[in-house]
C-alpha cells in the first residue's frame, strides 16, 4: 500500500511540475500580456487614457479595423470602460469609439457604438488584454436620463442625472 501511495504521489508531482504554464502579468487592470515564454511577459503600469467618444452621422459602423474581442463593457459615471483582447505586442495599437448618433426608438433609447482598432500591421501573436476608457458625456439622449449603449453583443446602461 505504501509503495502504491508513493508511486502515485511521485507521478502526480512529476506531472504537476512538468506541465507548461502560461505566465500572466497584470498591473492596475490597464494592460495585460499573456505569453507562453517567460522572457516575453510584459505589463503596462500606467492607467488607461480616457478618450472622448466620437459622434459623426456619417460614421461607417461596420468598419471595426483590426481584429479584437470585447470581453465586457461597464459604465461608471460618464466613463465607458471597454475590456478588450487582441493579438500583437510589437507595435503600438489604438482604439477609437464611434457613434452615428442614431438612437433606437425604444424605452429606454438605445445607441449602437463602433469600436475601431488600429493595429498598425502588428503581426506579433501575444495575447493583449486591455481596459479602454471613453468619456461618453456627449452620448446622452436629449430629455432622457437613461440610454442603453450597445457595443456588438454587449450592452450597458448609461444613467445620468438632470
């Protein structure tokens, strides 16, 4: 019995320590880079810049730019936080939030948003997880306290006080 227990314990220890693990490095929820090699792990410590949402009636709402995924969105006061992930790591990436200003006739009104990603031709394959922040004060619906913001299949309620 002792030999079986020792064998199982030894085998478990070998499997545990031999498995390849991904390293995740994160600081201040602003940027995370996931890499399978220890030497490539990188994290950005700065807080994300708060950009203004752009409202333009002629915006092409289908042009999202380079590939990315939206994990979730959250509204805090007049700021929309968008949690995205994309591959890259070798060049600078930027995101802009657009709206064409066309509210859906519903209660509460709904407004579709478009997040445009500029990847600058970055062919690197690190998984970047990032929080983007946008000032959405200019997305208020005239005469209403609440508007539902839609970014792809994600929704967030933007409630304001008059």
